[in-house]
C-alpha cells in the first residue's frame, strides 16, 4: 500500500519551523561567541533534520536548500570556514528561503525550484571565504525603475492550530468536573429554597432561610473561584509565543530591505513572551506598517550611512518584554530618526495645523502628528509607503481596538523606537466602575493612573477651569457629568472624588460622584450600529445583568481639550509679547499656555531644558518660564545657560516649580532667575502680574 505523504505534512511544517527557530537563535548566539562549538553542532543538527525530513516527504526544493545550508554549517563545524558577518547574513538568507518554502507547503501550494543564486552563493562560501551579501540583491537603481525588485508579500501569517501540552488539558478537564459538581449543588439549592418557602408559609419560622442564605453564599463563592480558575486555564491555552509574529517579521524585514536595495539586519529578542491569540492575530497590520516605515523611511541608503560614520547595513530590533500584566513590543531602528521639521512643514501644508501652532509645538506633539489620518512625509506614493494610511492604522488598532498605548522616542541621526504596550488578553480586563450623573460607567485599568479624594481647598483655578497639583504637575479637573452632558449631582462638601486618567504623557482628573467597584470583567465589543461612538470602548455586564459603558480615555481627553478650547477667547494685543514656557509635563505646559494666551501673550512650548535652550537660541523671546526638574537639562542649568547669552542677559526668567525649600529658592536667585513661583501656591493672577511687572 502506498504511503499517504499528505498525512505527515502538517507535522513536518510544525517541526521544521521549530528547527528554523533554533537555527536563528543559534546564529544570534554565534554573533556573540563565534567559537561556540555546541551552538554550531546544535544548528547543524537542526539543518540536517530539516533536510532529511523534507527529502523523505519528497519536498526536494526544501531539501536542496537545507542541504546547502547544512554544508556551510558543516564547514564552520570542521573549521574550514571562519565565521563572519557575511557568512551570518548568507545563512540567514538561507533560513529565510527555507521558511518561505515551508509557508508554501503549509498552504498546500506547489513548490517552485530553489533560489539558484542563493544555492550558488552557499556553495561558493564552502569553497572560499568570499563576500556574499550582494548576491541576488537588487541595485539601488531598481527604485527608479531600471531594474525589477522582487515582490515581497507584506503580510504576517499566523498558524491555524495551537499545540497544547497534555498536562494543561488534564488541568482544564479536572476544573470542568469541579464546575459541574458545584453546579449540581446550586441546583440542589433551588430545591432547598422551594422547600423552605413551603415550610415558612406553614410555620412562620425564618431559621431555615438564614441557613439557606449561608449555604448559598458559600456555594457562590466556591463557584466564583472555580470559574475564575477555569477561565484563567482556558486563557493560558490560547496564549501563544510572540515568535509567531516576530520571527516571520524578521524575514519580512530582510526581504523588504533587499527589494529596496538596502542591506538590513534584524535582531529579535523576547520571542518566547506569550500573548493572547486574539491580540497576536490583530498585531499583524500595525507591526507590518511599523516595519515598512523603519526600512523605507528609517534606514538610510548605504552611502548616507557610511558618510555619517555608520555601518553600511542597517539594523532593526524587534523586542518584547513583560511589564506586570502588560506586554511591551518595541520596534526600533538605527536610522536617521523622525524628520521633525519635515513633519511640521507637511502638517502645515496639509492644513492640519497653522504655522503659528507648528512653531509653538513641542517635539512630542509633532511626533503625534504622524498618527493623523492621511499623513505621510513620503515625497512619492509607492507600494511600500506614501499613502498616509499606515500610522493611522497603527494608532486605531493598538489604542482603540486593543486597548493599548503607543510611545515614540526618536533621536536625530541615531534612530527611532516605537513601543506598543498591550494587555496580556482582551478577554478579561481590570475595570473600575464609578457613578456619575446618576449612571454607572467603567474605565479599563491601563488608563487609570490614580484615585484621589481631596478637600475642595486643594483645587486651583487656572485659565477659568479647575486644576490640581499631582506629582509636581498641573492636572486639569473636569466633572465627568458635564463632559458627558449628564445632570450634575449635589457637590460633596467634605471631599471630592477624582479618577486621574493618563494617556501617554497627558493626564486628566475626572470628578465623579462615587466609586462602585474594581474587578476583572469581560469586555464585550459594541454592536455594529454603535461602533461609531468614540467615547465608548465596549460594554461590561454587572451581577444584576445591567449593561455598563466602558469609557475610552483617549477620546475623553480629546473631548475635554476640544470643549475647553472652544470656550476660550483669545485676547488681541497691540504689542506682541513672546514667552517661552519650558516644562517636561504636557499638562503643566498646556495650562500655563492657556493662562498666558488668555492675557494676549504668544506662547512657545519646550518639553525639557535642552529643548528650551535650543528654541531660545533659534528664536527671540521676551520672557522665559521654566520648571526645575526636567530630563536632559534642569531649570537651574537652563537659567544659567541663558544668562550667558547676550540676548537673554536681562530678559525676565521665572522659575515655576514644586520645590519649596529655601535652598532651592536661593539657588534660583544665584543662577539668575527673576522670580520663583511654587506650583502648590500657584495663582494665575500672581503669575500674570509677576510677568507684567518684570516686563515693565
């Protein structure tokens, strides 16, 4: 009887992918210790296994490519070949080619012939030590149309099956038995209550009710504990390693680099971190968009890199790490960094902001512009980029759909890092339930920074709205009821309850009526006809089967900013007075800006001392307001540096800080500050009066 090879294909695909994963880990290890004989032996065995298994299943193109890779590893093992960066990249190309062939096999496609240029390069490497990185790589002219770049499939594929350990299944089945048993006890309680009802109706005795209530309470607690454990075990079974996304992404980076005529290495770390399969499936689009940008916009051409003293080949790092109940995925490159001046100019040309707003924006605010729909700095639309949809998709997927947070760091000439902070699972999340305007609302835990109960005298009035000083920064206070258009309840006299929500580096304190509960809850998505509501992220159900709206914190912050902006009236001034405000807190910058603009000043913002010094030198300001504790350069150092500048030797400099000690005030005077205002005693009229007095 003939052997049915198709029965073994699925097992071969799983095992071959595991061996390729081991080879890639081994190549990374050899970058650190090229003479590690055990590592070389291990990856040689993996290549040999892939070759043998594919040959047995008559998958000859895979077998031939694996055989060439095995030959190179064999030469490394016997010492006839010396490890080098070129050999590493060649082997990586071989692993990528085998991975692509395995993907075709997994999808039931027909395998084509192996890559001849690659096989010849592998053969040449065994014979002589040569540079092989240029084989089968398009020239830079291919981007202008003189050569045809190989097509790259810009998608990340995920497996259709999940491999689960037998012990996990045993634990799950055991828990199911316990749940069934406790359910039987609850059914018995129904019989008990009917019997008790009959007895109390005839005897008028309430003792039976008391005993029943006690038993029912114990059973409910037991059932609740078992259900939580069962749910946790089921979620663990759906958790998959991020290797499913990161490792195919590494191959995509190299293929994309070759298609653009760039030599790009990829370093993967933390691929064993696990995430819910639902989240892994949704990660494909945002990760692909970030990788496209990193290769196309981030990594410079080889000539530019060499002129800047960098390695000819670029490096993109894909990393994952666990941070409490969250997973942080980072995509970083060693390219030129985000072109902030170009982003400002493009945003002005597209009408997203005015020229005055652009000049006053901090670097962080400029970076946020790249997430605007339709925004792109690309000079031309290509298959890879320029359509202005990529970063919008990233924000919508990560922030709105996956309840995550995006952070961006960029250094000119050094590179850019995108950090995606995601919950481990969307199935169950920590939810804070509050009461406001006679209704119940929820907040997901990742956006809740603090819960505060403050006496009314700790509130400040800044720019016609309430604020409070939290951790040395001004945080606006907005009644949640007024933000949602609900009737306000009677104000509490003794204390005010605040939920402080945080999105990236911006905070908002929401005034509420009552804290109701905090627990893990299942968040249900909105039905199709309600998904246009920006303020609602989903729904949860209480124990009384009541549906509660879970509010979307980023949309609340945007609504608060828009509402306040619409109420503010700009005051015209016959004489323009320009003020530079330097503070690392976005909230503080915005509040001080509101105060000054309401009195006719033109305000420019800087996010730290170094940024402030650069803007002061490039502009001409009539006064400077600065915080003290800031990254890169503190306020004392900034003040001292400005006093060395001819233009700012006599200009007013005001320090606005939370430091109250006398020695800090004395130091402020020593470095040349004209005034020292403590945030805890902040009064907007005092600030404006002080500024007017100093300006004369």
